C-alpha cells in the first residue's frame, strides 16, 4: 500500500481544486486504496446529493469496483478511466497509482473534456512509496 507524503497530498488537493473550477463539476476527490478521501472534495457551495455516510460508502464502492475491473488488465490492458452517466449525475473515476480521482458533474457535462482535464492535471503528479 502506498502512503502519500504531505507534499503529494498538497499537489493532489491543488489539482482537485483546479478541476473543481471547471463548469458543472460538483466534486473532485482522490480516494485511496481503502476507499478514504485523501484530497479534494465537493466544490464550495455544492450540496451533495447523498448524505455523508452514503458519500463515504460510495468512495469505498468506487475503489472496490476499480480493483475488481483490474482483474482483466493482463488481457485488455489497464483502465484509463471509468465513466457512468446517471439521470442526476455524471460520475468519472480516473486511476492515479493505486488511488482514484473521483469526479462528479452535472449529467449534461462533456465527459471527454472533464477526463482530458483530469488527465492533464493529475498525470504530472508522481505517486511513489514514502
């Protein structure tokens, strides 16, 4: 399990804030291997659609889903991102090391634009074992 340094967490938090400034983005957070939020969160002024317990449960579910999908990495290649569009929300997860960048946005958001922005912001952050 990779432990993030304070500098890495600061860099991740800065990237989350930058992506949160994009139009229609509601949440940008980095979820560690245990499904805990380690950087970022909801955009200022945004009311979550789920209560705090459900948000924490969703973090764990997203990490579990990602880990289960990795079973096919040897055959299909690694995951670039996972996106789902629901009636009330667009949900995107982008792996960064063993962690996930979890992004939620309004359902009419251009998912490809958000994914590209996330990759540009987070690809420059090096995650290594401390």
